C-alpha cells in the first residue's frame, strides 16, 4: 500500500484509457504521454499499459508501506527517497516505510510513476483512468488517500536506453486536412509558417495555442462529428486547439491538420509557454515514423546489474541536481572503472 | 459518399444523415477488420479510427463499399418516455426569442417525437433530432459554468439531456430525474442512437 502525504499539483491514475466507447460519448482519457507511461511500466516489468500515476508540473509525496520496485519517467524532476536524491528513468527498489518525494518538473509537463505489479483500482469501462471531465474513474489524488498495489515479484533492474529530452521549442509533424475547404488558400501556409505559444488554460482535453497571427477560416461550424486526439481545431477566434486524450468525442470546429501518431506522446509534455511549430508530412512518412517509434519502444529498456544501474543513476542525478553534479560524476566514474 | 483521410489513423466517411451513419457503424461492426479502434457516428459522418500499424488505410478504403452494401439495421430500437419538470432557467428567454409564450414552448417541446441521432459531448449525452422548427434558438453567447445533471435543453436543431453536471451552452427548458449514463449498467447509456424519445411534462 502507498499513502499519499502530499498529492502534488494534479496527480491522477492513468493507463491506456477506455478505448472503444467513443460512440457512447465516453472520452478515451488515459496517459497524456502514453510513451512515458509505457517506459515506466517496462522498467518495472509491468504490461506496458498498466495503471500508473500521472503527475502534473509538481509530483506527490508518498509513503510506501511495503517493499516495491518503482520507476519514474516523463519530464525531468528532482526526486528524493528519504531525503536521498533518486534517479529517474531506471527501476529503483523502495523499502517499506520509505518516503518518496517528487518535486517540481524541470522539463516537460508530466511525470509517470509505475510500481511493479501495478496499482490496483476498480476498472470502469475497461480502464482505471481518472477522467475528471467526464466524471469517470477514480478522483485525482488527495492527501490521506491510500493506493493498493498488486502483488509482484521483484525482478532484475532495468534502465531506459535513452532518457527523453523535452525542449521549450517543439516541432510536431502533422498531416493537413481534413477540412481544408473551410480555410482560405493562404491559411494553411501561414499556419505551417506560424509559431504558437502553449497557453496556461490548456488541460488534458486540449492544448490551447496563442499565435501572433490568427488562422483565417470561414465562419460557422460543422455539424457535430467524431474527433480524435491530435486534431488541430480552429475555433472562431482563429487560435488553434490541439486535442488531448480527454477531448470530447464529437466537435464542430473545422480541423486544419492532425498530429501524426508517432508525435502524439509529445503533446502530453507541452507546458505553458512552450513555442510550438507544425511541419507537414505525408501519410507514408507518418507511418514510417510510427514504425520507427514502435521499434524504439521494443528496445527501450535494458536489463542491468545493480552496479551498472547505480553508475547510470549517478550520471542522471548529476543532470537533475546541479549542486551535486561534481560529486555524482566522480562517484559515477569510479563505479564505471570498478566495473571494468 | 465522400471519404476523407484524417491524420494517419482515421477515415471520415460522409454519409446522407445520422441514420446512415449509424447503419454504417453497425455494418462495419458486424465484421470489423482487425485494428479498428472506434466507430464514431456524428450528424452525417462516421469517423473510423484505427491502428495504422495493424490496418492499412487503403485496404480499409477498398472495403468500405462492401460495408455500404449492407445497411440493414438490426439494433433493437427502444422508446423512452422521459418526465420533465418544465421550469428551466432559459424558458423565459426561449419564449422571447421564439415569440411564443411559455406554455406554447412547453407544448411544442413535449409534443415532438425525437430520435437519438448520436451521442457526444459527455458520456450518454443524446443529440435528439426532431425539434419543432419554431423552437430553433442559438446557444448561449457564453456557456454556463455549470449545468446540472438532468437538464433538458435545446440548441439549434437539437434537444438534449445533460447526463451529469458540466459546463454547457444549451438553453435549459426543464429538468428530469432520469439517469442517462451509468458505467455499471450492462448498457451504460440509456439512449442509444436510433432510439425514440418523448418528453412528458410533470409538475
């Protein structure tokens, strides 16, 4: 069991979401950055889509009542286990009684915490995901909450081959359309040339953008039709909205372009203030990118002995804690030398 | 039939109306190709979402005419009589906008026979086609921060019922106690596309 001491800014339980119920008006929900969710689960030996904690901008403080194997992925943050800095992007053993404190995110928008065996919660429409907008699934974490863990067997440690980097300037690949006739001939060009800032009123249903120039479009709305994550809607004010997994299932704003599947996980890491650009690709390029991403995921996590994990962990800590940089690097180098 | 590619993982099939969208959904659902994620009907479209690593869009496109051949509807159609207390927040405004008096707004809204066109906006929210043409009013200029669960409302050519408390911009005529969505039920949404709905005024 895990007890929540501090809930963090907005910490929820997320898995791959409740797919297949969109025709009932049920949003898919699920992890906003599905790749980091999968990474976290891979590191602790869970099925990739198992329920984990999704933390937003500032993580929670948790007390473990049992031994556990955990992994933290997603945006980079300072994490402490009983006041000792803890590396992300690799599995870490936690002992019963220890307190895990996750700090503010230094990069990206969301962090993920997976626990070996997974978090045990009731399934609602085939998912454990919190959906505050539709009012489905468990509520967001509050102080005093207890999370039950599924049984697990501690296994060999793993680390992430290449930890992700999240930048303040992001280019997402899109396929243009489907509602091109709703936009004057010049609008698409200026949309693709434009640069957009992520607004603070973005949430899990969509990323609201502010551009120097608005996207021109014809007046009116479409008859309600199905929408999907990654669709770049243009409301009447010409400031685009990119849909995230908690978007309403139907909508009436014309869609100027759709983010390709391979780039969808990045959407979940766009924090307010990030500068966003769009680059048009064709469907063949999109499919190639998705195949490449699937291949990367297949080889993302690597088994390692405790010595190597410790050495890698120290290198990562040097990055996350500037004050500890020199000490970590020295210790890390010594570990690596010892291994040889 | 016009078909549009939507990104790398969906096709938007434009059809005649919501009945055709629902029947195409049923038709594909009878023998769905591997890799289909969602079959999502709209007002006059069906969005077919798929996993592009499992299903080739061109292949799906080729099979669509075959699905269009088989547009019989096998789904059971239910009729729901829903009791409404017509004391909604916007009743007066709707009367003013339509030039009718309150009693006439209520009479016309409860006399119509509605068909569930599709669900959207929130879990179990039915878009009800069949609204009296005289009751067509635009949405609120600025949506309410909170519309209570059970609000029976209208906007444009639709009537709808809010299954849960949410922000919303439709004009509220009344309230019902009927539970429209319950994830624990075998069929979570009370109103399914194609179902008939009528409203009965109660005091």
